[in-house]
């Protein structure tokens, strides 16, 4: 093997690894919504979880990436450990798809139609289509499709370069002796585990083994232990990603290791026994690309079938190894491991933002209640809710900034912009809840009370505010276009109510029916109520605009008020419902 062969081998290996990474990352971005749908179908059903892990890994061509996602979901509390076990098992089966794709390089036939299936025949055309899509298209999804084709082409060119470079190794005695040594199962497993741990991809290490098999020096007796070891080495990625996570996330990574370790020990024992007692002739035969793909599939599927019924025992095992802490752990709401999958990261943000919205709306409704009937426990809950929304605004905002800087697709960018606006509105609603609470406490400290007419007016405008809170919340949480559309006319009615109640209060002051101090509190209340309704209008307007892919909220609301007949009809209905005081 000459110096130039070594250089070609290094160059081919670099192209192979880069192509695999480029193709995997592009597939992950391109699959965005599909990944969200697949992971959204997760249930505690064992088979559903298994096929979800299989499908996701087959789509993104990386069991390591799937397992890292699983660790992230478990760490965020979006997936249980039981669900994670089933998905991890499925991921181990899904990763076998890559070996079958790479085995196409081993096709050898005189038939022109069969030869067209060889990557060297169709890869140049894929590369041409890929570069055209990447350079000519402006749509990010089409660009990702181009990168997928380019990644696959680079990968196959790299593999072809490696195959050409290692051809001369078949005549090197030391190389042959090396693979004779790997027929020792322990050495073979260790070699496969170390190689895979270094490059952090079992698919890539199987591809390298397939390339080396083209020399004819790799027997099935050496290849099978190496394949078993590769499944252990691939656990390093999930193990590294679990550093600094919750105990359940660490358990998910440990499940991945335990599953592959137990499967390897059991099947390696069966392999050694059959080798000693039966001495199958196939173990001495030279392995080829399809043969290695078959061995890889048989091993991974056997491991899954063997351990799938014992998922509960695996869960108990890792819980025994990593016991619960004495103090309850705080779940990390947003996990940065998912930033590489923008669709999943946005999905995670949706869950946390919905939690923030729920806390904010409940706090505001409680603050309206304490005006009429002060409750110390509710007062503490309102302040705790305001503090929690501040925290959630900070973490969601920081997370979205990191997401937008990582180059998400158009759809994820639109959602990130929408959510950046929504977190500000929900945080301000919680602030107004505390302002209203402080008005209640001021009245209590000073011994103030509203007159009977003022209380009736307050109940009327509170009912209107509760309804607009529900409308804007449903517009966001349920993506209800109808609820979003009805928010703006109600906001206009609340503005009108505020002015009416301010005028009525001045008349009561002039008649001596209300104290000046109570009047100041009344004015503050009306201001806070009006501002809350404004934020509700912003929220629903943001939802309407995101549907139309136009984030110019105020301009759209102006056009909506002036031209929309439904708006005028709803405005009259709300005026009749709340305006007759």
C-alpha cells in the first residue's frame, strides 16, 4: 500500500464521514414536521414506541441522534422513561437501514440494468440535482433536499475512494493477521466499540467495516464480533449528552447502554457456543457488503426481540443503579439538545409557552376575584405565578434566540417570531394581575370599599375581561381562528366600557357617593383592565397574523376593524352583552 493510497484512504474517510453528517443533519431538518408527528404519537404502548423509534431513525439515519433526542425529551419531562425505553429499542433496528443503503456499492453484474443500481452509476446525477436545488432554490426545504442528495453523493464518493485505497491491503500480511486476531470475540467487540466511540456513529463504523470487507480479508468470524462491539460504542453519544441532565435523562442514556450491553453478552455467548460446537463454515468465508448488512440487521433485530418483553425490568434496573434523589428534581423546561432539530425545539417551546399562558391567565382571573373577596392564599399564588412567568419568559426568550441563530427553516423562524411576541404579552398580563392584587390590598389596608353601583360595574367589566382572556388563550392553545377573530371586537367594547365607567365614577364623586381614595384605586383598576384586554388583542392578532404569515399586527387589526363585516356584527353583540350598565 503506497503513500498515495494512504492519502486517498484518509481523504475518502473524511468525505465519507462528512457526507454522512451532512445527509443526516439535512434529513433531520427536512423531516421536521414528520418527526414532530411521529414523536407526538408516542404512547405507553410498547409496539407504538418501538415503531416510532424505528421510523425516526430510518428518517434521520442516526440512532445516536434519535437517542440524544430521547434524552432531551426525558430531561424536559415531555417523555416518560418507559416510553424512552421502547423508542431506544426501535432506534437500534432503524439504524440498520444505513448498512443496506451502503451495501448497494457491492453490486457486481454484467447486466446494465442491475449496474444502474450501483451508487457509482446514479450518484453523479444525484449530485447534479442536489447542487441545482441547493444553489437555485430559495425555499429552505428544497435547499435541504439538495443537501440530502449532496450528502449522500459525498458519502458514496468517499466510500468509493476508500474502497479503491484499501484494495492493495489484501496482499499485506499484517492486515490479514489483524483481522485474524479479530476472530477472537473479545478483541473484535473491543475494536468495534472503540472505533464507534471515536467517530460516534455506528452507521459510519459499519460503513467503514463494509469498505474493508472489499479487500476479502475480513471474514464473517471477525466481522460479527466487531458489529456487536459497534452497538456498544454508539452509546457514548447518548452518555455524553446526559451529562448535567435530570436523573431520568441519565437513566434513558443508561437504558441505551444496558440494552446494547446485555444484548451483546447474550448473543456473543450464543455465538461462541455455536462457534465451538458447530464450527460453521460461513465464519471462515470472506464477508461482503450485503453480508455485513445482513449480520448487522440480524444482531439488532435479535437484541430487540430478546429484550422488548423485559422493558419493565430494564426500567427497574436503571432506577436501581441511579436511585431517586432525596429532594425532588426540578425538571428543565427546555433542553438545548433539541436545538439541532428546530421542529422539535419549537414543539418543546409550545409546551412551555402553553404552561406560561395558563399560569398567567389563572393569575389574572384570581386577581379579579380578590377585589371582591380578598384571600391571602390566592394573593400568595398570584405573586408566585408572576415570578414563574418572569422565569419562563427569560428561558423561552433565551432558547428562541439560540434557535434562530442556529439557522432554522422558514416555518420555525415564523413560529419563533410569534412566540417572542407572545411571551411578552403573557408576562405583562401576570404583572397586571399583581397590580390588581395590590389595589385590593390597598383597599383592605385603608378600609376602603366600593359603592354598590361600582361593584356591579366592576363585575360586568370583569366578566368581559374573563371572556377576552379565554378567547385569546383558546386562539393560542387551540389555534382557534374563530376565537382569535372575536377578540378584537370585544377589546373595543372593553375600551368603551372603561370610558363609561370612568365617567360614571366622576359623577359619583361629584355627588359624594364615593371617596377620593377609592376613586384612585378605581382608576388604577380600569387602567389595568384596559391594558390586559390590549395584551389579549395582541395575542389573538399574533395568531391571526401567523396564519397569514404576516407579523404586522397593528396594521392588520386596523384593516380588520374597518372592513370586516363579522367584526361589526360581533362588536354589536358584545356591546349589547356588556355595554348596558
